[in-house]
């Protein structure tokens, strides 16, 4: 089983990348969040979830962090959630935000993922309660209120604020998140919210 690929990014396509490791090119299916952070000819480390099926043979799914890979495998354990749906969920909700959505029982947030309808979103929120999504685990505290262990209060992030600003301009959420991540990687959070939004708009060609 392959758990990680470290090498040169040979290609970045719409739904996958090719990582050259010692002259061997490994094809990894990735979500748009991961692909937006990979650049051809750059060195990269991609965390891998390996799968085998009778009809397709070996498949590799790549992630930019261990937390994303862990959230992906946790989502796959839910009935009705396949790799495509799991990647779609993580495109709109990275692990920390997904954990917060589960704590709030925010089915609508999960249903924003492509191919995830209200019923499947409800099942995801219900079955993820108490399960680890990266470093945070949310468990029921009774009366419809949830706490996490250890207690971590949701804190607005510069990423969330920048994405919200772009959504207000009518930009699709997946595109907004990808542009904000590129802007943050280039400028860093210390650049401030306004600078990140401007850089994201430039990335989108606005």
C-alpha cells in the first residue's frame, strides 16, 4: 500500500495529478483543493489513500495533508459515500470546517458539495458525530448541543472571511476557495484580509 508520494509534480489535470518519484509517474486522483496547491515541475509531498477494485484495479487518491486523508477515509466508511462524493465534500469543507458543520448539525453546508443531496448530507452529519476528523472530534452533549474533546470553539479564519467575500460577489464556492488558498500561499495570512481578497480576485482574473 502506498501512503505518501514525495517527488516532482509532472502533470496537474482537472481531477488528478502525476507525481514523478524516481522516474516512475504515479497518478493520484485529487480534489480541487489539493490540485490548486500543486504546480508542474515543483517538488511536492502528497498523502495517499490506496484503493483496489476488481473492475478498476489500484487507485490512488491524493491529499495535501494527513488530516484531509483521514477525513476522506472516515467519509468513505459512510454508506452511500464513494470517493467522488468524499472528495466533493472536502472541496467545500476542509476537515476543521467539516467538524464544525457536524457539531452544528449543519446539513446545508455539507449539501453544498457536488453530488451530495439533502438525504446523504443528513446521513454524513449523523454518522460523523463523535468520529475523528483530523485533530478534532465532535461528540453529542445532549439536547441537540455538541461539544468537542478537547473543547475548541469555532474561530473565524481569514480563509473563511475571504471566501465569504468572494461568494458575495457571485463567485462559485469551489472557485473562491481555490483562489483564496492560492492567494494565502503566495502572500501569507499576515498580508491581511483585504490583500488576500485582492490577490484572490487577480487569480480569478477579476
